[in-house]
C-alpha cells in the first residue's frame, strides 16, 4: 500500500527541499556554462579579427573567391610576425606591396609521412578588387617579393631538407609565368627595382655546376644571362647588381658587376683574385691570399699551398719587399707544419730583414729559444 504524501510530515518536506535545491543548482550550472562558451567564442572571434589582414582603406568588406562571397573580418594591418587565418588555414608570414593594394601570404604547410612537406599554401590577395588567388604547386616558400602590380617572385625550397631550390614568377592574376630549378639549396635571392632582372645565390651541393654559384636571371623568361662563382654581400642597388664588402675599411665598398658578370680589377686586387675554390688565382696578391687561407685551415691544405708556391717562385722578380716577406713567412709556416724547423728559421730571418712588420718576430724568438735550449743541453 502506497504512502500518501503529507506536507505536514517534516521528513517529506526535507526531501522536497533538497530536490528543489538540486534543480536550482543544475539550472545555475547550465547558465554559467552557456555564458562561458559565449564569452570564449567572442574572444576567439576578436583574436581572429585582430590578426587578419586589412584592405587598403580599412573598410569592412567581403572578398570574392571563385565567385563565392567570403566574409572578411575586421582588422588593422597585421603587425610583423602576426599570423592570420583564411578558410581554416593559418598563414604565418605575409608581405604587402608598397602601394598597399596587394598582399601575399605563405608558410601554411601540408605535412606528409616522415615529416615531408607535401605542399606549402600560399595566397595572393588583391585588396582593392577584393579577390584571392591560390598560388599552386609550391612546396616550401622562402623569401617573397611582391610589386605594385601584384606580381610575385619567390623562392621555393624543394626536396627533403631543401636540398634543391627553385625560384618562381607569378603574374598579377596569380598565374605562374615561369620557374627555374637549381640542383643546390638557395642561399639568397633578389630582384631589381624595375623587375627586369633577378639574382640567385646557391649553397654547397653535390652538383658541381650549381654548387656555390651566383646566377643572374632575366625576369622575362627566367633564362640565365650569366653565372659566376658565389660572392658574399651581393644585392641590387636599384637596377645594378653590386657586391658590398666591408672588409677593406670601416666604410663598406661597393663594386658593380658588368653585363657579363665581371667585377672590376680593384675588387679582384682587394680580395685576392679569383674566388673559385677549384681555380688558382694568377696575381701575386691573389696567390698570397690563397696561401694564407690554406695555411689557416684546421688541417692546412699543403697540396694547394705547394702548387701556389711553385707559381710564386716564378714571380719572385716581380714581388716588392712586402710581398717577398709574406712569401717567406708562409714558407716558414709550411716548414713548421712539415716538421722542418731549421728551414723555418732561415725563411723567417730573411722575411724579417725585408719587412720588420711581417708578423714573424714572436714565432722566430720562440723557435730560436728552442734551438738554444737544445744546444745548451748537448753541451
């Protein structure tokens, strides 16, 4: 027989009160949860709006892509290093044209097995016409250049760990105009002010033809105009390709390449001639500089040094006193390395007589002290 509820029963009243408190508590919990979710969604939306790229006038408009309207969130132009999101893809790097009409964004990768980069997402944005184009067929985008017409010149590092490199040129509509591949990693690249020429510097690789080279390209078709061996400090000065070298004084000196890729004689004299590691310099200064470079290695290149000394021997009559002193200094250093201290003693004494500032006095004193000590012990 069921018990009939009696509101006058204190026990029944307590149970009802507890149930009521439980219902109220659950209601409050649900309201707080909903409020937290709404706040979080607003916060995320605000962050997305702050990191997204702006159009030229800061207007809050919509972008059209492949005929479909896409809402573009409100934002100020992103600060350097700030990323933004488009269609669920976050772009970590971007560049804008000088007239602020065009923008290119990159560094959004699709990763495959083994950590291999399958594709690098890159987009071109026309902020005035509110259009977005995807630049396809890229693997790992490096340096990016974009001009006031929306044209894009960029590096694409191909293969695992970027063992090969490509430069690609896109037109204002996002269409690829040409690409040039090198069998070596790209170290640096640049483009002239009028966008008629570009250069590419490669790093070391197993391919002798492309390793450590400097290429000068035509922007019309990507063809190589000339190539030479890599020179540090290369850049464009407006439309002229130059090398800036600060090793010869406090003020950097600038030397321009000619139309065939040659540098002036002044540069060759200051740097010691040919920088091709596989070819010997021909000038006395160049050969002495190459000898110094070889002897300063952790394990001196005695084969190259000997070949250079043979060439220098034939030019002794053309040397001035300082050059002869340097020549004798390096002969002495080679003698020490090959275990012939007596020969070093003779070479350094003669070098010091020709030029007191040749830089061997300290080594000579140490060597003479050792010989005197040995002579004293014998007696």
